[in-house]
C-alpha cells in the first residue's frame, strides 16, 4: 500500500493535488494521495504564503517519522521561496545565481540533503521527492492558453496569454521578477485575478496532460512520483 503526502503552500495547489494529481497517481499503485498545507493557517505570514524552511522542515520530518511507510513531496513556488535570513530555504540563494536549467535541481537537491541529514543514515531518501515549481503555479497555466483563458472566465485573453507564452521555451521559463513573474503578468491582463479561485478553475480546465506535455521539470517530477510505488 503506497501512500503519498504532498506538502503544498496554498489552496490552489491543494486543489490541484486532490482533484487532478491524486486520481492520476492511483493508476500507478498509490492507495492514498493527499495534500497538506505547510503549517497551520493561523501561523502563516499570509494565506498561501511560504513559511521559513525551519518550520517547513519540521513538518516534513515529523510526517516522515510518524508514517515510516509513506512517501512525501513538496509543491512550492521557486519565485516565493525565501533566499536570505532566518527563513531561507536550502539552495535558494545559490540557485538565484545559476542559469534556469540548474535552478530547480539545485534547490531540490539541497532540500533532500537537509532532510536526509536530519533523519540519519537509516532514512531511505527515495521517500522524499521534493519539487519546486518554476517559477510559480501560474507558469504552469500557460501550458494551454485557451484553457487558461476559459478557466478564468476571460476567453478573449487567449491571444494575449499565448503571446506571453510564445516568448519562452516553456511555460516554466516565464521569468522570476516582481514585475514579470507569471502571476503579475496574469493580473495585468485580468485585474482582480484571484489565484485560489481562478487558478483552480484554470487548472481544472487545462488538465494534467497539457501541463505534462509543456513543462519538462513538472513532467520529470510526475514521472518520479509515478515510479515511487515500485521503489
């Protein structure tokens, strides 16, 4: 019986796991796939905000110790990860200086190394498969701009969304900047865009196959999860 817990940062990611990812992974041998918001909602700096690594690390370690037969992963935005100070996530500061192709892998390797060190030599590192979205959840929505625009109730925006998508090799490359990150681009086109509601509707409209086809880093993570029950 393979079980998977996905540590997520907000309601949109939670819905994605429970309504889209879980049914897909059931076909690969998982009997339970569920999302858990990182930390208590009352303790987060803002709803859906990324907490400091020390706090998140504690959540992950507790889960791995409490359920020694369960796998776990993360579903968090690279763009929002703290990279300095007490809240910094492992590898994030280093990744900021690296080319796009190495950013996610650098953070994910650092997260795995930190959790493995904390749990000791008896820990099976295959049980923790961290994933960092590049650059944030809205980037994945550019996988299908027609579906994206319909999902947020603005089908007339499909050409404008596609024009943004066409500037990059993949949706995951839409850049990491306060002015040009995916969510800011969407908000500029659709004032009032609310991620928890409209982001959820968009991803339900787009579906997993389109995201998998367009986003190589996401696809690699999904293939890793699909293989976990046989590890």
